[in-house]
């Protein structure tokens, strides 16, 4: 039977450590409670120093299992918890109720630990902070603000709406970018297959049937590419590896991240989509945080961390510094060059009228609609472009291979007519 080491507190808040033998974690928790303790941390005991180190690493991970949950599962949890609390159920009972019906094991264990932490006297936000892989700073700070203001159910509802809209816009952006990537991969596979397996067979036919005759330039080019790929495949493979490794190494440096993010914002068509998505995320996140009672400086820090683009994050950092010095939000927004005039104008009106959170949410609504339009336009434009690209690739090889064949057939027909 496995052993579990635990850290717990008694009814007076005094901490205690120990181990119990149990079939699983739920059994261990039940035994610890029978001893009069409220478990705060529970891990399966390890027998060796090496495995103990691994256990210590696992100890810091989510739900004591080291797992994560999908955003959709977290959104459902947030929405259900808000509904239960709004219906008048106490927080701890709500968590236990949701844990009983949750099918995802990581989320179920997380809910159980949250309920135990709240039962032992921790606030809900403190309990959430023990699971950073599931609940990010935005989530924790909004819950903390809701607790302080006595409007936890309202904040949770806003959080659920925020998560739903964020996932919706993220899904649309991914869909817009996955389509050309898939077509590009298919085109590459088709091209590789033709050059490695088909072109060499036609080359042998040309060598046997057209000895000493010159081939069209496009045919020679295609045959040359095929010969290089077949005989020097390791150079091609090595080049691909070098490019990938070099890109990852460059992208792992602070300067590289900034350069790549700046390039991403300037890429034709896709740059506009990335820019609008970043502005929508910034506006939605900041507006939701401020309207939930999070102080603006803290809200700007959280928004910077969730910006998704280093150029936008640096612009938000400048806004933070400006507000910290007692200045307005609008000045650094205008000078950054990241935010369009319409955004800065609406933010300025929001500041002057004391309705900044509402204005930010309206900006987010506008730019999320813009993202919808850009995605729709991209899909309608990319489909014919990708079809034409595939046709050009395959058509070029077909023409290159059949031009000599046409000459060969013509020569054979002339020879038979002469006889």
C-alpha cells in the first residue's frame, strides 16, 4: 500500500506534518481528517533521494498531479461556480458539488484541494494561487478583487465571459493560419514525391529514347532539382534542421523575440490579423480587470504578461510607467505606434468621463468584430490562392516531363509517315 506524506493544520491553525498509508489520495485525505487535521498538501512518499527530488518537483505542480486542463474545462468550471454561488450556495459546498460531477481527473483533484484549502481557512484567491498552471494571475487577481468587494459571483461571471470570448477569437485566428499551413505541407509532400519517385523514371525514359538530344530548359531544371534531392538529400535535411534550430535559438533570446514579434505585426495580411487580435486582447483584459476592481497598475502588469506579443507588451509597460508617474494612459498609447487613433480616442474619452473600463470593453467588441471580418476575408482569399499554387507546382513538373514526350511522339509519327 502506498504511503502519502502530508502537510496539514488543526482547528487552531497549527501546522503538522506526517505520513499515512492509503489506497489513493482520497483515502489518505479521509484518514488525515479523521485525525482532526485539514490537509493542505499531499504527495505520495518516495523511497529514494532521487525519487524524492522528483516528488518535490511534482509537489509544486497543478492539482498535485502536475497536469493542466483545457481552457474549455476551466471556462465551464468558472461558469458553473458563478451560477452556484449566485444561487446562494456557500463557496466550499459549491466546490465540493462541482468536484463530485467533474470527469476530468486533474480538474476534479484541483477542486478537491481548493475546497480543502478554503475549509482550512484560506481565502479562495489564496487557494487558487497554489495551482498556477491552471489559474493564471489574471484569474487569481480578479477573484481576489471579487472577494474584497463582496461580488465574487459577478466577477466569476465576467471571468467566464472573458474566457469564452478569448477562446472564440483564438480559435478563429488559429483556423485562419492553419489552413495555409496545411496546404503548404501537402504541396511540399506532393513536390517531394514527384521529384524523388516520378522524375527519375522519366529521366531514364529520356536517356533511352532521346540519346544525344537536348531537352527543354524547364525539363533540365526539374531533373536537376530531382537529382540534387535524391543524391544530396542529407544536405537538404541538414539545411532544414539548421534553419529550425537556428530559429528556435534566435527566438529564445530577448532581442530575437522582439524582432520576430515586430516582423509578425508587419507581415502582409497576417500582420493586420495579429495586430487586431493583440489590441482586442489588451482591451478586453484591461477592461475586465479594472471593472472587477483590480487596481489599474496591477491590471496593466497582468495585461502586459498576457499580451501575446512582445512589441505590444513593451507598449503596455510604458503605459504602466506613465500611469505610475501620475500621467494619463493616452500619451504613451499614441507614441507607441501600436494602437490606432480610434483606440486612443475612445480611451481618452473613457478617461475623461470616468468610464474607461466600459470604453475598453467596447474597443474589444469592435476589434473582435474586425478579427471576424479579417478571418472571413482571409479564408475567401487564401482558398483560390492555395489551389492556384498547387496547380502551378504540379503543372510545372507535368509540363516539364511531357514536353520531351510530345517531341518524341511527334518524331515517331513523322518517321512512320515517311515509311
